């Protein structure tokens, strides 16, 4: 077992570092979602779903068909 760890120590350390970074990203996304944030970056100008994804979307727009102006 000790021989395996010493032979693969670099791979194990890189894997742990990548796992920690992914865990922090997921944690921050969950925290932002709970605060009412968005994971899209809030650049709504070029987003085709800008009218339906946020709470401040206009309520009088018919959303049954995405092709209606």
C-alpha cells in the first residue's frame, strides 16, 4: 500500500486539488442560488431566455410560444 502511494503521490495530490476546486465551485453556486442569484452570469442582453428566467420578467408577455414578438 505504501509503495502504491509513493508511486502515485503526484496523481493523488492533483486529483485531490481538482476535487477541492470542483467542490468549492458547487458550494458557491448553491450559495448564490439560495441568495436568489443566477448561475448564468446575469448577462441577459444576449440570452434568448432573458424574459423568463428572472423574477423581474414582464408578467404580461405570452410565453406559450417562443417565436411571438
